[in-house]
C-alpha cells in the first residue's frame, strides 16, 4: 500500500484541525478490509490526537489547558521562541494507530481525529499508511 500525504495549512499559532473525514476517505478509497492505519506527523511542533468531535468546546478546552500548563513565555533555553510548542508536541505525541475492520476505521461514537498545531500558521503534513492483514 502506498503512503498518502495529507497536507494542511493552519491559520493560527495554536489550533486543531479535524482530519477525520480525510482519513476515513483514504481508508475507504484503499479498499482494504482489515488492517492497521498509521498516522504520523513529521513535525516537532505539532501533534495528533483522537477525541470528541461532536462538541467543539472539548478540543478548545484541551488546547486552552495545554496553553495554561505550558505557556508561550517561560523560563525556556531554546532561543527560537517556540519551546512551548515543542513541549506540547511531546505531551500529545506525533503518531496514532487505528484498527481497520470490514473496511472501516474503528472509532468511538463521538471520536474524531485532530491535527494539533502548536507553532503556526504553517503548511504541515500528515503521513498515512495502511498495513493490510493478509
């Protein structure tokens, strides 16, 4: 299975982009019935998470709490001014694995997949790959 690169253009320094539909469409177009979907963000100041996408206030609360826990201004040594972004990326993580069964990604009723930007606005990418069960 080929690798797909999903390109995202963020608009804010810190924001969440719901990529659920793009990911589900990739799996559907792959025609893979059973396997594992790997999602990987090749950036040191961004991340990926799975959480509720029915109520946008949930993801807003997550971003607000991360900003509170790791403020932009702090006693950081990194001179580029984005240490908080690197820390948030490490907390959230840059990869997720999802199960594909009967041609569908297994997600909970309220779950969505989010790309999290911590040092935007920027042009970003997410790498998607499916490992097919034989």
